[in-house]
C-alpha cells in the first residue's frame, strides 16, 4: 500500500490544476461526441438499433477514457519521471520503483475513470441511455483506464524523449481507434482487421460499454474483462521491469 | 560506532568500472566528506550506499541494515539532499514537505507539527504558502535540506550541497550543517569545494577513478601529503625564474602560466623574487586543495 502516497501526490496536483485538467480531458471528447454524433447522426439511420449518437457515445466514452489514461501515464508521467525528477526524490524515501509504477498506473486509471464516468453522466442526462444497467459501464471504464495506463507507462519508462510518444499514438492508438468499433460497427471491417481489433484492448472496452448503453448485458463479459486485465497486468509487469532497468543506470 | 560501512564496493557501467573497491567507515555524529574530481565515482558511491543501485560486489551496512537487501528499512531513517533540485514545482513550500513526509508513511498531522521547526531551520519561516518558482536558488537548497529532515533522519547524505550557490547562501547552508552535526546527526557529503570540506568535515576521503586514494582529517591529509608552504608565481619571465626555483625547492609545478612552489620553508625562494619586478606572487599555507591537486593531478576532468 506504499503506492498510495504516490497516488495522493498526483491527486493533489490534479486538484490544484483542476480547471485545466477538466477542460482538456472532457471538453475535447464532448465536443467530438456532440459534433460527430448529431452532425453525422443526422445523415445516418439507426445503427445496431440505436441512434448514431447513442451508438457513438459508448465508443467515445471508451476512447476518452483511453486518452486520459494514456496522456496521464505518458506525458504527465514522463514529466514527473524525467523533467521534474519527482521519481528520484520519491526513491529517497522507503519506496522502491515498483511502488511508483503501481501508484502512477492506479492514478492514471483513476483519472481516466473520472473522465469515463463524467461522459457517462452526459450520456444519461441527454437520454442516450436509459437502463440502470448503464451503471455497469463505471467498472468497465476503470478497466479500460487501467489497461491503457499500464501500457502507456511502459512507453514512459522506455522513452528517451517526448517524440517517442508520437510513435505510440500514431502507430498504435489512432489505428486502433479506427478498427475498434468506436465510430462504426466492427462488422464493416475485413476479417483480418477484426482479428487485429480483437487482440487489442479498446475493442473489448467498447464491447462491454455499448450493450450497457443500449440497455442489455454484454456477451462474453469474462473474455472482455480478461483481455483488459491482461493488458493491465502485463503492462504493469513490463513497466516495472523497464523502470527498474532505467533506474539502475 | 559506525552508522555506515562499505567494504570492497564495485560498480561497472557498460564495462567501465566507476567504483573500484571502495571501503568506507562513517562514525555516528561525524561529518564525513567524499572529495573527488568530476567522474570520480562519488555520486555512484552515495547511490550504492542508499541502495538505489546494486553493487557488482561488496557489502554495505547502513544504520545496521544490510543494503541493498533492507535499503527500504534503512532509508526510513535517512535524509537525502540531491545535487540537483527536484522539488515539486506544482506545490507550495509547505505542500512539498507534507507530500514528502507522506512517502515516509507520516500522517499529515505529524508533518504539520514538525512544519514550523523545519521552516524555521531552513530560514523559510512564514514562507509556507510560497510557490517554488518564487524561491531563490539558496532558498530552494534550504527547502531541500528541510525536506530531507522531514522524517527526522539519523544520517544525511548530501551530494554537492552548495554547488551553484552564492557565498551568502553557501555560508548559511554550512552553518545549518554544523548545527545538524551538533544535534548528533551524521552527515555524509560529496563535494569538490575544498573550502567546504576543510571547514565542515572531521574526516574525508579523496576519491579518484573509482578508488579512495587518501583518507583522514583535513589537517592530517595536509601534513601527510604536502609541504606546508606554497608560493604561487606568475607574470612575464616566470619560465626563467622557474628554472632557478627548481634547484631550491623539493617540488615545483606549473599549471598554465602559474608556477607553484611547495617547500618546508620558502624564505630562500622568496629572496630570489626580490629582483623580479615583473613577477607577481602569493605566499600562503598549503591547503586541502594542494593535496587534492597533487593526488588527482591538474588535468581537466570532464
């Protein structure tokens, strides 16, 4: 439980910079949700039995959660580790690098969860979802946050500079967003791309959240949870491995 | 009684040995200095002692705990003042102390109770709400010192604690450090300021190329390694004069355009300067710096 002091440190900074944090984490995805949702939605008939904006809101909830987790663990994490040398200072105390990695991942997941739940609030307030089942999207959003926080932190502890993150975002996150059923049903894609999407975490987040927004229980819940938890666990272990290596230099 | 011992410490980075068999013994309540040119292995030695990196060979015991195996337990009673500022820029002075205290598992109430004394000690009384960006270099250093004291450590590791400070700020830090040793705390510092080492340290070790090449009190090191008197001479025609000086003194060195003459008694050599109107000179007692330069050489280290 020593990681909690690292988590609390980051939470305290977030509280101080609350306005800016909320603006960047929420305004962007919400503008996109309403812009694309209503704009594109006006041209489209219902998708999978939902209005386009309701369909898209489930994908957008997962995407925004993914982005918050990734930005926090990569850009903010790298700034703490590399720029401010905050990690070095923490290591003077009776904490080890594993505690810091755990604290960073759980913090980024918590912050991402807050983004996800706020978007969920918007989804409910605007009537895109009406079943109480949609509340189950809250734990699902936390799993999405956890998976991307952990994978993002691998990038952070491997990074030698800020440019490194553009590779991850351009080569991994953006294509994944396109094939994971965020904007349109995955069934529209050629089979090989579907297979790729199924191997990636975002798809499983969307598969969990969309049925809940539609008011029914998702299929294959254990599988989706296992994939998200798997990414989180492997990401955590790999981040610790590379962080130990980096800090033993 | 030893609070820090190290035996046969070795550490290599990609085939280059930066610490080659270091032995340390630091007694409770003393101020121990680790001196050396850049790249001598001082910081690596400190990091090894703190258990932040693992040695390739050797044994370390810090406050009775084997390091790195139980470094975490040892660090609970240790304070660290790093060479570079790593205060939390998003926090105020007081928040920096509270957040740092939490890393030691301290409750906020416990830290708040220590806060006035810590701020007072750091000369930052009434500045608890100040932002880090508004502090001067000296204030930041003092805050880092206060931060290192938040857990009331028994031993403090200070890596070049006054590098980059102006003389006023440096003297204040020195005064605080003496205060800490009077309270019974042990200080281990690295420095390449000879004046700092001479003023503060009861005992010091001179390190070069990963090895400790001399150890003792500042006075003993001077007495053991160098002639007590020094004459520094420079100016036009110093080369010709240097030829003469060589026959009169046991050791004559040249660094750039300055001649250093070391001797038990420089009076006979001073006489030869009487007729040399162009030469400027300085006659002084030998210092730790002379020992340092003799042992580590005058070549630049980058």
